[in-house]
């Protein structure tokens, strides 16, 4: 293994080798021999090429240097443990050295190249805020085309707010280029609560009521009503529909979220009231009981009428004609009213002239002192 005073360990190989040194001086030869030990060197290598990395790969670690236990080096962005920082390294090719030192302090090194790849420019298109009761809407406009949308409430490329409920949610557009580098661009979408809409009251109406204003019946205030009997957005005419009607109240809030609610309203029949012809009475009659109103159980109203007692008091009125109303309320609370005329006749002005003084034996005679004529006399 020694050639021209040069020892080549690779030629000699691992083991103990005797190395002799001889010198001839003044014709005399002197020599000495000693042992030289050649230790084994473990050859460093890579189990596979380092290949390529994307610029955004998180905490890549080189682990394919052999034998295990060596150190990596080559630049400030490669740690001895093999941790590599692609962002610090930047796009391009970078040399990575692997050095292994064995127990005999024999050192071996190997180099390879890793390439840091640039990333695609990915942008998600603007996604409008939506309402929790809205329908699923397709997500489009992400560039480059061919990417995939991801996030809570995203199904088959559409965002469904009913699957998320109210809140703020991140929607991502993920794109992978031909080099298998992936970039995700995200946007926050707000899902607003749908307004809570109610119809207050309105359980039923009588068919004969006038137009009913609904302005305070919808909650929150500010919405509008629709239905067959709605003559405009806030006025209701129930007599046009029997026996029931469906009305709808719709409301939109400041976020542009709308909601509506339906309610079935019962339209009650009215029991028709009637009043028979009223007899004339005299102004000096006592209380006169009013009759002839149908169905029975209603109430009378009018001048001189005690509605609770059902009487008219003629003495409280002057002679003449007066309108008497008969009002009947059905079991559903619907009221109908009929009217009739009652005549209050004046009492006659009666006088009686002075009567003569007569004797007990006087012959019976006819009384003629009363006026106007046609009256009758009574007495004892």
C-alpha cells in the first residue's frame, strides 16, 4: 500500500499494516517497522434524491441521509438536524450536504440538490354575506379555475347557510398546480340570523266587520301582509272570504334577511238580527217592554231605552217617531243590528167643566162637561 513513500489506505484496506522505514548511510543500512491501523469509513449517502419542495411546505425535514446520525449543512436555512426552511431559502435549487462521522472519527460526506418550487397565485372571488334561511348558492370565480372550495357548509361547490346557522365562517379556495404545490385563499362569510316573524292575534273575524287595519298585528313592525282578503298591504276585508282565510306576513331586516309566516284566520258567519213592527205607545205610558227582536237574547238601544232592562220609558221622550235598534251577538261574538220605528203618541189635553150640584132625588142625567167629546166618564 506504500508507493513512492505514499500510503494509500484505500488500497491497503481496513486492518493493521506493518510499515517499515529503512535508511542507508555510509554504506550501512538501518530500518524500523511499526504497525499502522486503517479503520473503516462509513460512506455517507442519500436513500433517495432530495427532489423538490413547494415554497409553502411547512417544516420539511430531511431524513434520508445514511448512515443515520450524521449532520446536514450547506446554508443558513438548513439545520444540522435536517430541518429546512423553504421560504428562507427561496425559489430555486439549493445544495444540501450530509456528513457522517463514525466511532473511529472517520468522516464521509455527500451532496445533493433540493429545488424549491414557486407557488401558484390563487385568489378566491368575493362571497356575499347571506341569511341563515337562504338557499345554497354556488361558489364561483376562484382563480386559477379548477380549484376546490372548502369549509363548513360547503357541499359540491355550493355554500349552504342552513347547514351552518348564524355566525362567521371561513371559506377556502384551494388550487393545486402541476407541480403539486397547493395554495388556499380564504374569505370570511357572515351568516345573519333570519328575523323572527310573528302574527299577533287575528284568531278570527266576523264577516260583517269593516276593513281591519293590520299595522300592529305583524311583528316586527314594518313588514307587509298578503292574502286573498288583503286589499292593500296593511288592510284586511274578511267579508270576501268564507269560512277561513290564510294571510301571510313578510318582513325584511336591515341585513336584507327576510322571513314570513302564514296564519289561518277563521271568518265567522253573522246571525242576522230582525225586529218586528213596533206598536205605537202613548207618551204617558209607564215603562213599555220592547218585544219582537229576533233571535231572542239580544239588546235594544235607542232614545229612552233601558238596554239592560229591555224597556222604553215614553215619559222621557216627546211625542214623535224614534229609531229603536235591536242588536244580537252570536256565540262567536259577531254582532248584527236591526232597526225599527216606534211612534210616541201625544196624550190628549182633557178638560172637565164645572159639574152642577144636584139632589139625591134628581133624575139621572148624562154628563156632557168633558172635552173633547168622545171620552168616557167614571166615578162613584
